[in-house]
């Protein structure tokens, strides 16, 4: 069964993410705010990936002098989801 997560980000231009997950795989993700081209690229690349693969690949990525980034926030969103299920 598909699950939909909404996650409010911190420290990024994107301020909200909505992630759709089915059977431990990302089926879709939408970003509110942020760099449209980069976020469309991330969306395209992670569709069909497992939650664990996305977390591994995106955790710890920084944007400029910020301590986080949109990809890192997505990894935190998915880690938080995994901790609750």
C-alpha cells in the first residue's frame, strides 16, 4: 500500500517535501520551493530506488555554506519515516 509522507525541511530553500512510498521504494516526490531544475533532477533519479539506497546516497550532502541541503533533508525525511514504521 502506498504511503505519503509530508516533511517540513529546515535550513533549505525548499520548505516542504511530499514523498510517496510503496513497498520500500520511492514512487514519487514533490518539492515546494527550492531550485526547480536540481529538484526535478533528484526526483527523476530517485524514482524506483529503495529508501535505504536514497538515504545512503544523499545523507550528509551540504549546499554551499549551509549544514544541510535538499538532498540531505530528503534523506532525513526518509530516516524519520523508517524510524516510525
